[in-house]
């Protein structure tokens, strides 16, 4: 998917100016984020707010050393920063530096494309992991949220141009439902909307030797 990271993915709204809280990923940042677990760490900070390696490790089921390593890598890419108001001598707090990351494969320079492919693959893996975790909670959802939830799968026959146009139209609809900080309506909850557009595996690969 071109990716959108309010969380962590690609978000190709080509006619929408990114806000000051968004970051367009350069090659270095794409390489930092080409790791599904690192994307999950960044997503957690963007969804839940500032946290520590210990808290992130508990949430994601990893050891604190691994959480600390991934936090340092995200910081080296300028994607997270210290939260000094909560830091102590013993525990370091981190927060996301941006609302979302933006990467549009259709507009990046040639030198970024390999890093972009690795990032996009990591986004897909992280999205699948999020879906798996959501599936485990289906039986516990309140009825009103269960009725509003959708796990849909459509088979369409499209050209690349058709798929690109449909993707843009869907993102225009999504943009209408986005709220700024402090603007979420009463009774709302954070909702993840995954828009995944990809060829059926094995059907669009070039013949061997043509790649």
C-alpha cells in the first residue's frame, strides 16, 4: 500500500498539503522503519502517547533490551524524541515527533525506491500483526462496536491506473472523518481503518529474468 502512518504506513493524498506534524520519509528514515516491530513501537507511541522501554516491552511482548534498541533506532532517524517532563534518572520517556509518516512510492526519487520497498513490506507485516491482535478481541467487543466493525475482502479486476484512482478516492473519504488533536467527538474511540490494495499474490509478477 502506499502507506499511512498515523500510525505507520504510506499515505498518498497527493492533493493534500501535509501538516506540520507530518513527516515525509527520506531514505534514512525509510531504512529505520523497514522493520515491522519498529513500526509497531512507533505506532504505539502515536496511539497511546509517551512511554518507556519497559512499558512498550510489556505491551508488545518483547524484552526491554529489544524495546530500548528499537527506540534508539527510531530516535536516530528523528522519528521520536525525549519527553523531558516525565523523564527521571532511572527511566527515559519517549514520544513521537510527528502525527504520521508519509511515503508515496509514485513520487519518490529512484534512489529511494529500494528503501521504499523494504518499508512497504514492513508496513504490510505490521498491519497483518495488528489485524491478528484485533481478531483476538472480536468476542469481547461491545455489540455496537461489533456492528460497526468490518473485515471485508473484495476481488476486483483493475489496471494499475484504476487501482491508483480508487485509492485516491478512498483517501479523500477518509480525510473527511479525521479529527485534530482534542477534536474527537464524545463517545468516540480510536479506530484503525486499513485500506489494503494489492495484486492477488502470484498474478502480477514479471516473468523470470525480466525483473
